[in-house]
């Protein structure tokens, strides 16, 4: 099923080998693509998710400096 989010203009905020993050220019919805899975989040929910993921990464590495991940700059 197509929706406005499938055809609307999206700005790529960032991407790497694991995921891509886009922002819908029409409604500000954040699209998070991980493999074949996509999530649509409000900006507030996306920022909360980012904070939680960062906290989890810091906990998992017990404060160690995270290794650099392969990443390309957003367009
Ligand atoms: Zn939209």
C-alpha cells in the first residue's frame, strides 16, 4: 500500500552500512530503515530512541570508547 511517505520528498539525514535515516519533507516524520525493516517515528520519538541506543551502547561497552563504524556523510 502506497502512502504519502512512500512518494513524498525525503531528506537523507545520515546513513551507514546498517541503517539509513530520512526525514519526510511534508510531515517531518523520521523514517528509520534497518535492513528490510522500516520504522516511522515522530522527531521526538526518534530523538528518544537515539538517546536510549546511545545509553545502551555506553552500558554495553562500560564507558569504553566505541570503535568507529563505517559511515558515510549524509547527502
Ligand atoms: Zn510524510
